[in-house]
C-alpha cells in the first residue's frame, strides 16, 4: 500500500512564538469521519482527537523559531517547519499532501499542495489538529510567564485584547518584531 502523509502548519498569523507544522501518516484503522479542519473543532474535541490520532498514526512535529521567522519571513519559516516535520517521519511517504498552495523544497519526495486540504483530506486534517494542539499548549504555557496578554485565549493572534495588552505592557521577547503592528511599536 502507498504511504501517504498529510501536512499542515499552524501559527502563521500569530504575533508571537514559533510556527508549527505536523506530518501525519494515518493507520488503516483510524476513523476518518472524525477528522476535520482543526479550526472547526472545539478545544476539547481537538485535544481528544489529537490523542486519538497520535495513538493510531505515525506523526511528527516541526517548528521554525521566531528568529527564523524574522530572518526568512513567515512563508519560508512555515515551509521550513513543514520540511522538518516531513523529514522526522520514521517512514518515508510515497506522497506528501500539503495544505495550501506552496510546498517546501525537499529532494526525492513527491509533494503536492492542496488548497483547503485541511477541509478535504483526512491526513491533512489530522496534521492540522496535532499541530494546533501542540502549539496552543506551548503558547498557553508561555502565557503563564507573560501575564496580562491573555495568550491562553488569543494564542498570540492580533485580537483587540492582545493589541491593548501590547500597548499597556509592551513587546515581549516572544513577539515577532517584523510583524505589523509590532514593527511600528518598537
């Protein structure tokens, strides 16, 4: 049987922290009907599904740091995180399906981009769930160190609440300094 992996990233539009990507090879036994785009699921449903997917699949996570994001831009950092996730899989997939319209450069891999793949392809949905749960957990833990930014609720995205906290409390070491409006506040 042809091994197919699904890949998705999360955190691209956030104002803080690294960008995460996950690569998932689903087992035959997994119930694909349960898998949906992570953004369409509640937090508790995502967490339960993430555990279920991890137990019943081969998976890996790749990241790109804030420094990498600022050096090479968010698109290239997202592709780097995807590349790292793909390369960390124990088995080399015959085909890698990637959410979006761009694929990372990896020699000797068959890569295909699929727009809205997280809504259409179960292995990409699974990757979106694992990546989102992992990044949300990391951001929530960061929020315990940086009080007042409410990262446990906004996960670093540019909500009104987060932008007000930046104005009142300042920019942290976790903020992406090249991102608007952070780059205007330095």
